[in-house]
């Protein structure tokens, strides 16, 4: 069972390889809710509009918020993509979500069900703030 502390819900299987925080590892999609939450925390970052979505601009091939020990953002401020990695949710715009696993995470096959349950709850809370346009464009 994972110890679900606020800032470390995935420590039980995550080995801090930081692949998820690099340009080769994944794209970091930002909803309007993510952007507002980050800016309300006083953080600055660059955003690139891509179709219906916004994505965080990587700096020198990595996320601006990647420190030597991993992400420096508190869990409650992190974008949904970062909070739930390597689990991704694809909303269909009709309040249904399809779950996928990023196979570029070296530990994708070690994810416990308790973590999937946790990130499912996090995704449901976050998607409640997403516009319909953001939801249907999420993985287009």
C-alpha cells in the first residue's frame, strides 16, 4: 500500500529518473485551471498554444520546475499531467475518461492499484475545472 502523504503519493514506485520531466519523456499539458493555479502560487513559466491546449515550454530540454531531486512544486500546485504521471486520462468530453499508461516510464509495470485509484480521484477533481474544448482536445 502506498503512503499517500500530500507531497509524495508516488514515492513507493517512482525512482526519480526524471524522464517524465524532460522533453523526451512527455509533453506537459496545461489546462486553464493548471495555469491559474501555478500563477496564483506566484510562479512564472512559458506556455505554448497547441491546437486547443496549452503546453509548458521546456527550458534546456527539461521542465523549469525540475530540481536535482525531482519536481520542486508542491503536489497541490502541480499540473494534472505531472500529478498523475505515468498514468494519463483521456477525457471524451462526455464525463468519461480512458486511462492510459506512459510506457516511457521505466516503472510503468510496477504501478500499484492504490496509486491508480489516487490519481483517478485527482483527475476527476481537476477535470471538473476544464472547459469542454480542453477536454475534447486533450489528446488530439
